[in-house]
C-alpha cells in the first residue's frame, strides 16, 4: 500500500537537498577522525556506523555511556565555543534547529567544518544516515544502515495500513497538558502506525489543550509516557484504564536505531489495546 505521503518523491528530493548541503563539507574533510557531536541521535548514528572511537566530545546525555572516552560538553546552553575550538575537531556534527545557530556560525567562522542536519521528517533519516556514512568514509555501512532503517519504517507502515485507524490523543506534557499535530515528530510516528490523531487538524506542531477538549475529541486511546495516566487522572474524565496506553516516549522521540523497537511497540500496543478497550464515554 502506498504511503500517506509521496515517499518516493520526498525521499529522493530530500537526498538532492542533502547533496547540496553536505557534500561540499564531505569533500573538504576526508574521513574525519576527530568528531564533535552536538546531538544524541547523531552520536548514536556515528556509533552505529562503527565510528564511535572517533568522537572526542559530545553534548551531555545518557548516550555518552556508549563512548566513555568522550569529553562531556554539557547541555545545549552550556556548550563553549572555546572548548570546541581548542579540541581542533575535523568535523562538527550538529542538529539544525536544535543547536544554537550562533554557536554553529562562530565555529564555521573560525574554519571548523560543521554539518547541521534537520530532524523534521522521519523519511529523511535514511538519506541523512547514508550521507553521514559517506562523510566518515564508511559509505557502505551508511548505505546498509540507511536501507535497513527505511525498510523497517516501510514494513511497519504497510503492516498497519491494513488495520482500522485508531483514534488517539497523544499526551506530550501534563503541566500544561500539551499534544501534537501538523508535521511534528510524534504525528509522523502516529501516521506510520495508522493512528488518527484527534487533533491532527490543528495547524501547530505542539500546543496546549484542556481535558475537556480531549473528552470532546472522543479518542479511543490516550497515549502517555511512563505510568498509566501520565499525571492526569483520566478516569475522572470518563476514561477507563484500558483507554490509556503508556509508551516509551523518550525512545520514540530519538531518531536513531533505538527508536525502531519503540515504534514497533507503539504500533502493536495501539492496535491491540484499541481492540480490547471498551467504548469511552
């Protein structure tokens, strides 16, 4: 079954954009050996590509457990350009939209090669993984990893397109109560699982809602992070515990190999729990 969007045209169109933005840096830095990585998902990609030993410094996070030799640069707002420059990296891998633009601009200004990759579209990830592999001189590994990633996404999408769509409310936060729509990352994951976001028509990626609005939207399931209910007493609002699905959102929101098993779990839980749930009031 075809994807909800034109995957083929988007995929190859995005590859073209990547080629315009990445290849010039890749040609200037041949198989870089000293990497600074400024996003957890990029760190995971480098490790998956077998180049984790090349990372000399990275942003803080649990991902550093994979590379204990790496210098911890601190959180997003704590990273020092002086520290990064002093490390003399061959290449800085950054998150476009997640890292401070002024930091990346300053690094480029002093002559440090910087590649900033966006994290907006899940179907862009295979192309990005392949390009990172090419930049690191492990093109074959990059192609293999990218192909596997894309195949997993397509297989999941095809599998669950056969199921009736599940109406869900995706609870991102509790205070305030927030959710997702538009082209947000969770919205794309829901589409792969053939889940219908009850607020999909809102032209915002992340926004606040009230419990009353959730009740009025009549979701079959409420998706939360962690413990059932996610900090909201949904039974008070007429939703039985069977209407609340607790999922590993931290893994779901990291675009790396750990996301795939979490996405498999989400698709399975949504459809199995939706079939078992009794109608909500």
